[in-house]
C-alpha cells in the first residue's frame, strides 16, 4: 500500500520523495520540466516565461491554492495553462502566472503578490479561493482546542511548553503514507459520530471580508487589476442527503466540526460575499460556481477539477475577462465547448 501510494505521487520515508509539483502523473517528466514551472527561477506552475515582460503583453496572475496548482493533473491540463492557450488562440498577447500552492489561503496569496509583483509585473490578478480559508476559520471558531487569535490575524501559535517527542518507532510510523491515509479515514468516521455545527458564526465572515478587501487593496497598491471569483464545488444544497461517500469522507477528513449542511451553507455565503465585495469595491467578478450547476463529473473530488472541469474553468474565466473588457472579445475555441485539445 505504501509503494502504491508512492507511485500515485505521495512522498514516502520508504521510497523517497514524490515527483516534482509540475510532474505528478504527467508521464513525461523531462519534457514538461522544460516547458512548465515551477523551477528555481520561475516559481509558478504554468508555462515558463522570462521575468522581463515584452511590450503589449498582458500578464494574468492566478492567486489560488491546490484548485489551480492541481499536481494530480499534467500542467498542460490545468486551468491557468488552458486559460493562456485559449486567450492566445483568440489573438490576445497574454501570459498566465499560476501563483498557486496547495494549502495557501488568501493571506499567503497576498504575501506572494506583494513579494513577486515588482519582478513579474502582472496586470491582472484573479483570486480563486474557498475551502482553504473556510477550513482555517472552521478550526479557529469551531474547534474548542484552537487557541489562534483571529482578531490579531496571527499566523502561528506560540506554545509556552514544548511537548515531549515520541520515540523513533512512532515517528517513523506516523511519517508513512499509509498512516496518513488511514488517519484521514478514521478522522472522517469520527466526524460522522459527533454533533456538528450547521453554520460558521458571523465573525468568521467578517474575517473573510477583511481578507478579500486586503487582496483588493494589495493589488491596487501594486498597480494590478483585481478580479474576484466565486468558488465551485461538485455538490450543492439540492444534493444534501445524497452526497457520495467519497465526497463526505473528503469533507470530514479535514473537518471535524462543520456538518455537510454547514459546509454547503458556508460556501453559499462565501460566494454571496464575493459578489458583494465585487460591487462595493467596483472590481470584476467571474462566477465560476454558476458554470457548474450540476456537473459532478467535472470534478475529481468535492473541490478539485477533472481535466474537463479545468477546461470549463478556463472557458468561464476567459469569457469573464472579455466581458470585463480586460481582454479582446474574440475566442475561436469558445465555439468548441469544453473539449480539451
């Protein structure tokens, strides 16, 4: 089981590190590494370009997490790369920088933009976030043992005491992929036996509002046009009571406090917040969620896209940028639907 997990891209103490972010599952490590990042000089999972931006080129910055990074797909199949290809095929001179990493929330997206914008000079920054920040707030507001101060927006916990270290046998077992996977399934089962909350408190959405506003302010301070987006999931309120077991397992694997109803409710409120922030700050919004009304087959799990789903996102974002007059309006690929070339 450990070796099988390693072949699927998990790092293992028995079989070594997994393939690089750009190559998990691609089947062509060397060729792709020469075309797509990340590399030491190009920290983005997208087509490698020079830091020096040519004349009349529009650079699009994707501020996201694993949804856009998606190292389970070859780089050529993920929506930031497909977005660039769609827009380029329409005659637009664009370069897409996929500044996304698994586990990142909006605050890290802001840090990355502030650090790298002076070097890479993006013109547009698209924020596609959702479950990463929601998960942080679930822990902060619903976990009794959580001591993080949201008011002060602290990044790290300061522990006064250093816990005793387990012996080497325990540390080794806990470092295996098998342990990690089994622990996730056990955590999911435990969650189903608990009394779970059906909502996040209003204060959590106040924090989300501050984070989204901070992203907009950071973009404008860097001379970048911010673009917001709604968050898409494979299943919705109408599916409550019929969520597939693999979807519920994934949700409860990382969340021991919010019920399925609570999760659906939170995503809906998050998307409404995005709409309101776009109106209040007069920024464009791409409604990615509306592009997936009943399309679970376009997801590989609750929040991550299949290759066809990535294509749908690329098409939706391209159309949104055109409607906002940020990109020229013609796209010959749009008539071909969501098929991958």
